[in-house]
């Protein structure tokens, strides 16, 4: 009589399923940093914490309880200021925007955002509001003058559009023009900008880099 042997099906264990899930999430960039990536920052935090504790202890031995109290109050104050600076509203007022925040702005609000980004980079800015065509006039400490115009989506760049309604005094090389567009420029737009001279096209990708904190001079040097 033949014997029947039952062989259990090979089901993956929970550990192997977890490893597979972690590999998939890391491949998609959604799992987060590994331990070796955050270890230097973690070690720095530990060193700073130990240094602060040691400093407070030495201060306590030298001057009494006043030093630890003053140090703790200072740390609380610095932490509060940092938290407030990190809030979305505070970051926007200082000229930092996320791509989603830029996408939600209309043309007038985008002009105000670019004005803040210019002030963040050291420019003195004057906003010329208009219902659909706001403009910015800016000047930096080196005497460069900047005219900023905003291009709505799907609007062509007219060759006859004047760079600026006012005539500036000084070297023409110090006068620049920015055309800001949250979309992408076409080849004809690039040819138009080259014919104009001193014109920089800031498309959606360059605008996001600028809003994240890159300096305007970096965009100019790289040709956006």
C-alpha cells in the first residue's frame, strides 16, 4: 500500500515579505534614509547635546543655579524662534515656496512671491501691480537693474514688447530682464530672448529651484 506524503506549500514568511516591501519602497524612494545616512547627523546631535550639558554643569559650578536657568531659557527661546521660522507662512514671507504653493498662485500672487524671492537675494524691489500683467522693477547693491514680467500659460512672447517703460541710466550690461513662466518655453521663445539681449527666461523648473532657496545669480550663471 502506497503511503501518501503531504508537503506543505512554501509560503513566504513575514520577515521575507517585509524585506521585499522595504526593497520596493527604497527603489521608489519612499522608505526614508538608511541608518548610515543619518548616523553623522545623529552623532552631531549627541555631541552638541553633551557639550551643552557639560557647559551648563561647568557654569553651575562656577556661578550657581543662575547659569543653568539662563541657558535653559535661551535654548527654549531659540527653539521657539526656529519653529516659527519653519512654519509655511513664515517661510513664504522670507521668500521660500514649495512647488505646490507656486502652482496654487495666480499671476498677481506669483508676482508678490517673486518680489519676496528677490528681496531674499538682496534686491530692492518695486511692484507695479496690474490685473493681468504685473511687473517688478528691482535694483541690487551692485547697481544692476532688473525688469521682471510674468507670462501666463499659453501666451506667446511678442517680439515688439518693450523691455521696460522707463529708461534707466547706466551701462546697458547692468540692465537685465526676467520673463517668468510656470510652464516650459519653446525653441522660438529662446530665439526671441537671444535676439532681445540681456533677457533671461525663467521656466517652471528654474522657478522651483529659485523658490527652494537657490540664489538668482546661480540661475543667471547657469542660464536657468
